[in-house]
């Protein structure tokens, strides 16, 4: 699924990925891109890990206000749903263990998938995948599929997926869905409401990531009605401005956030041009908040009171 073309620049980007999850760039390279793009505030939000935050902050060297954060994989309404955790304490051991279990389960899932492919006669092994993609990293899904097709070579079973923009989607449908030869049962993700409590206990602020697809077809009042129980459970914000939302989506979700008293946030979900060509740089969005720095102030105000509030650098 493609998102919306991101062409408008903002100085605040609260959704960025590095090679510590499924992004294409090391934290230091991403920090350089953020500075070059004119950002003043940035958050690395790798999936189920805080591993890239410290390196990103070191590379930023005071040129950016860095928000410690991650993106947690959860389940809501029987669907995989992502929750952004901002200002979490990197030293909170309980929080790190909780997200670490999610990361490790996902990594084990890919290793089992690799073993399954090997058992079917494809000459691919865990060592090959780890050498190419990283030993402790859950990479971009298409990278795993590309390695499979590369290893398969001229195997006629995989010849239909040699080219075409939809070749990976077809490969998943034919080989990886339930009942297919490469299907591996996915690990069970925690309930979103439980994850909201994890974030609060770690001193953080919970924001529902790119909620557009989860609220498709709902106008703002019905969207607010759907999300109200999450607000009562501790949700503080909605990611309104993102490369996954059209300007119309953002307007609808901004109204819903206002109805619920939730913070409306902005983040490109930048992974690198190769992974998401419609989001070509940090700080680019299809539509913009009226006052981007006010977004950060609003998130500050939602932090548990025992945690200090950093100031935006001039």
C-alpha cells in the first residue's frame, strides 16, 4: 500500500526510522539528513526498540531537539496497530524488556520463515540473512522476500515473481498466507490498551500511529466515537499529519482529535527513499499543522508530572 505524496516541509518530525528496524539509514546518517532538512525537533521511532536513539542524539550534537521514542506493535480491534511512545525513559528496564520481547518474537518469526524456505529447497540460511540484513535486526519485509527470490535463482516455482511492481505482494499471497507453504504463524501482539499502560509507566506519552486506515469511511464524529475508549485508557494523541494520510484524511482526524481533546501530531514515517519513495526526506508531509512546534508543547503537557520537560533548541 502506498501513501500520499509528501512535499511540504515542517521543522518537527516525530516519526522516523533507522536501520535498527526497517529503515535504510544508520542513526548518524539520519541525523545528518534531519539537520540538512532544517528540522528543529526529531524523534527516532524504530519498531519495538530504543536502540537507535542514543546514536542519533550523539550525531545530532545539539543541533536538534531529540525526543526519545519508539513505535510499538499492538493489536486493536483484531488488527495489527502501531502505537508511538514519546518521552519514554530509556533507562526504564521494565519498558525495555516489554518491547524487547516483541522485537525478539518478530526476529524469531523471520528466522523460522527462513528455515521453512530452506526446508522447501531454497538455498537460503539464517547466516545469509543475518549477513545481509543484520543479526539482531527486523528489517523491511521486502528485503526478506528479495533475498528469497535471489537464493531461488532459476527455480521454476519462483519464476512468476521475477519482476513486476506487485511481485512481492503476489509472492506473499501465493506462498505466505495461511495454508501456503511458507506460512508461519505470526506471534501474538499485546493489546493496545495494555501497551498504553506500559508507556505511561515509563513516563511516556502514547500516540496512535497513522490511524487513517483504521478509521476509513468514518466521518470525524464517528471517528471520535470509535477512539473515545482509547482516550479513556490513556491515549494522549493521534498522528494526524503523516505520509500515510491525504490532506482530507488529516483534516478529518484533526477534527476527531479536537473533539476528544487528543494531541494531533505530525511525522513523516520516513524510512528512506527506497522503502517509501513517496516520503523522500525527513520533515516532508502531504499537509501541515498550523503550528508544528505547538505539537511538541502539547505532548510535553501530557507527560506524567514527575518527568522533566526539555526545551526546544533555538
